[in-house]
C-alpha cells in the first residue's frame, strides 16, 4: 500500500503544484476566496468528487464527497486557502489547502477497494472569523470518524494544542458636552473605556499564566473639546480550554460593566468575530500519522509545541477526533517566521514541494490505516470520548 500511495501522489504532484502556485498568485482574504475555492473545486471534480459549492450559505466554502463502493469510516480533510492582508500567503494556506485536497484525491483512488468515504471541506477565513466555527455549529463535522489537516511551518512537528478564544467588543455610549464650558453636562464614554482597560490590567495579576487578554480602542472621541459620546474597545480573551474561557471572559465583561457604571455610560457587549475552542489533539491519531511520515522518510518530527494563538480547527476537535500537525517547508536549520512575506516565498521552494508530497502521503496512509484497522479506530474514538469528560 505504501508504494501505491507514493505512486498516486507522484501522479498528481504537478496538479497540486499548479493549484498552490495559482492560489499564491491570486491571494484573497477571508470570505473573498472566489478564485481559490474554485480552483480546489475544479480539481476535485476532475477526480470524480461530488462537490457542493456555497456550502452552508458561505459563498467560498465547499463540501467535496467521494463515496467508496464499500462501507467504512468517513475521513475528513480540512482545506484552507485564505491569505493575509498586505503579505499574501504568509501563513502558507496556498499549500495547506493543496495538501488536504491532495490527500483526499489520493485516498479516493483506494476506497473503492478498501471501503470508506472521503470528505474534503473548503473552509474559508481561518485568519479572521473562522468558517469552521459556523460549520461546526451547523453540524458539518458530526458524521466524521476523524478530521485531519496539516499546517506549513519551518519544521515538521506533532499536533499540539491551541488557545480557546472569545472576541469581545465593548461599546460605551455617553453624552456630548463642551469639555471646557460645561463638562458636568456630559457623560464621558472614553472614561468608561479607559477604566475598563485599567481594571483588566489589574485582573491579569489573577489569571492563570497561560491566559492572554489583549485589546485596542476602536473609537474614543472626535475632538479634545467635546466630551466623547462613543467609545469602542475590542478584546481577545484566550485560555487553554473553553471552560476557563467562559469564566475569564465573564470577569473581563465585569471590568467593562464597572467602567460603564463608574462613568455613567451605557454599555453594549457583543462578539465582533467568532469564538474559537481550544484544539484537542487525538494522540492515537497523531502517533499513527507520525509513524506513516516515517515510512516515507520523514523522521525528524519535533514534539508538539503548545500554540499561544488560536485556530478554528479547535472547534472541529471538540466534535470528532482531530489532528493539526505542522509540516516543514524550509531546509534543515533554517527558521522563517509565519505571517511574513519570506514565509510566503518559502512555499514555492523545492523543499516545500517535496514536503507537500510527503505530507499528502502521510495523511493518505493514515486514513488507510483507520479504514482497514477497526481496532485502531476504536482506540481513537475511545481517546476522544475520554478527552471530552
């Protein structure tokens, strides 16, 4: 089977390179990835996937399904293809998506024989609001036996964890007045906002060390001689799990309530982006993937690093066994930070092209193991159930 997967991957290598290069040359921001999603859809249809575009009401989302002729587990691959403003594919989603689509295509050449079903999900806007959040809430991943994706990085590393996140907006409304002639007639919305920041700064002393709270002021007045009637602050609150996130977010909201009360302002609390759950890596699934990478010559897989950022893959991991490892695109010893133009350029190198193929092989082989080894799948599901307790 290893030799067949290697051969099948080599058969589509040029198609995957063309796909990732096209998306690199046409960077599109979240929910505007019309060209990028279309390129994935066309390639998947070419390989006999049934594709639903505009999935769940999102123009640039899709669901591509290949059903094997024999019953078996359903494997999901998560494709991303959104870019960053100003620097294009500095997070490497041009090749992340190609890896997921490529693994799905390779596996599709095998499931008629071994059984099972494949779903490749096109998931927009990972860099911003995260379509996987809405997709999870609407049940898109509920029937998957496993979900997998791999993110480019300087080196190969195991799937780790990420922080749960809530994006909170505080809108303070006061009353204008002349700041010198009649300040007593005004209600200063900016004072309420600043008091919120001071309270949150005090709160940080009493949070768990790995928690993160960071924010900005979006609006804070129009002129120095007018008491501000409107102030808007946006915060990210991040924690290692969603249970503590609920607790800490409420404390942050209380800081804003106290600031509004002190200033006499009205307060509106909303979410300005989707909230992300923490990523829970399925270690059994991960170990299977690392073993398979080794069979294709990738043996330098580093231990997982706890990610201090957040990803909407975390939401997927709450409803089905999931891994989100990293694959290297740099030569050994070279480290290029993500979210840079240099990292975007690195996705075009020969090292990146080689390791895209190796990662496709590893993901496809892992799916084969899950389909043919019922005991392995039971272990994966048992771990998933235990992690949710």
